[in-house]
């Protein structure tokens, strides 16, 4: 028979308490961060609050994706302005569910930062209506015609006639995206590093040569998007006091 001294009793009580509150916390976490599919589906159905979306964008996303959401190609930050709302929702939910790896981005989309489906819906709605960059990074102009033909044959059925994307398939808008980002994501999808990749796309692109890839991405990055494009020198009026000095000169 063990005798509990007051000190031991205190420790036991402390441990029991920790287990109990741990349980409560786990429950609370499930409520804010339901399994990925549910969160994704909820966010798609919610009515977005653009003002909250603007606040979240300003506080979190603009740090990396820039005040206009145009990204910084040399640093691997994609343009997110003008991306289809449903695609942004899906990508954010995928990052949160660990289906897409990015050590830089992951920390900023945890349930602490984006508290749930409503925040996701709000920020996605805000970002998707931003005008796109007039100066995205482009590939080789001489390869556009060849790229266009390959694109029509191998990609248009899902990404649309001109890379405008398809919300029903969650196929991203890829027209007017930065060339190096397109190249990298394509490689990652092809070699399975991007785990949320569309399996059918993965199969369909296995035999594309790297020269053909350069042509396709040159075509896409040189396309003028169907979404509104901002005039040269446009600055997002929603973001004031942003320090642009660290950004490459042509992106300030
Ligand atoms: C710390 C930097 C950082 C922050 C903050 C950040 N992102 Fe990102 N984001 C990235 C990087 C880097 C990538 C590219 C990931 C990759 O290469 O797989 C990315 C990718 C994305 C993508 C996928 C784009 C595509 O076409 O594949 C979306 C959508 C996105 N971010 C939205 C957001 C939103 C919305 C926020 C704010 C809530 C945000 N990001 C905050 C760095 C960041
Ligand atoms: C069967 C449909 C399908 C086909 C065919 C297809 N894609 Fe995709 N693609 C998708 C879907 C769906 C996604 C988004 C997957 C995800 O959530 O990661 C995607 C993602 C991408 C991305 C990442 C974009 C981003 O912003 O994250 C690139 C680049 C891309 N596709 C290029 C291509 C090119 C180039 C071709 C043709 C050679 C092609 N795809 C063919 C469905 C397809």
C-alpha cells in the first residue's frame, strides 16, 4: 500500500489536471481545425467578409507575397493576386493539412493565424479580386508559339483554353504567373513532391521533355491574363506604410 504524502498527492493532482486540460485543448483544437476536407468544404460555402480578408492580408500575407499580392519571383514567392478564390481556399487548406510542403509558408497558415474556415474564405476572397501584375517574370518570347500548341494538347482540358483555371476542378489560373514559379511547381508535381497534386495531371505530364516544358511555361507566363491587370506603377491603396525598400527595384 503506497502512502501519498501531501507532496505526492499534489503531483498526482497536477498530472491528472494536465491530462484533463490536454483533452479539453485537443477538443478545442478539433473545433477550430476540423479535418482538412471539412474545413475546405466549409470555407467554400461561407459568405466572405472582405474587410476581415483585407486585415488578414495586410497583417500576414503581404509580408511575403507583397502589398499587391504579386510575389517575388527570385525568392520563390508566387503571385497570388487574381488567383481563383476556390483555388486559394484549397491551397490554404492543403498547406494546413500538410498536403503541400513549404517550410516558409506553413508557419503562417496555422490555426493560430487563420483561426478557421471563415478566415480562409475571407482572405481568399480579398486576394482573388486584386488586379494582377503587369510585370510578372516571363520566359522566352521565341518559344511562345511552340508552347501554345503543346499547351492546347496537354493542359487546356483542365486549366482552360488560355490558362484561366477552372474552379470546378480546382485547377489554378496559370496564365501570367511567374515563369520560375511555374517551372518549379511543375517539377514538383511531376516528381510527386507536391502531395496535393492532381493524379491525372501527374500522369499526363510524365513524358514532357524539359525543352517542351520551357516552351509551355514561356507561353503561359507571357499570356495576358483574363483577370484585370493593374496599370504600371499601381500600388495597393489598402496597404499603407509598407517598406518597399527590400523589394527588387522593378517590384517596388
Ligand atoms: C513567410 C512567407 C509567406 C507568408 C506570410 C504567406 N505565404 Fe503564401 N506562399 C509563400 C511561398 C514561399 C509559397 C510557395 C510555396 C511553394 O513553393 O510550394 C506560397 C504559396 C501560396 C499559395 C499557392 C499559390 C500557388 O499558385 O501555388 C497561396 C494561395 C498562398 N501562398 C496564399 C497565402 C495567403 C492567403 C497568405 C496569408 C494568409 C500567405 N500566403 C502568407 C510564402 C508565404
Ligand atoms: C487532369 C487535369 C489537369 C491537367 C491535364 C493538367 N493540370 Fe495542371 N493542375 C491541375 C490541378 C487540379 C492542379 C492543382 C493541384 C493542386 O491542388 O495541387 C494543377 C496545378 C498545376 C500547376 C501549379 C499551379 C499553382 O499555381 O500552384 C501548374 C504549374 C500546372 N498545373 C501546369 C500544368 C501544365 C503546364 C499542364 C500541361 C502540360 C497541366 N498542368 C495539365 C489539373 C491538371
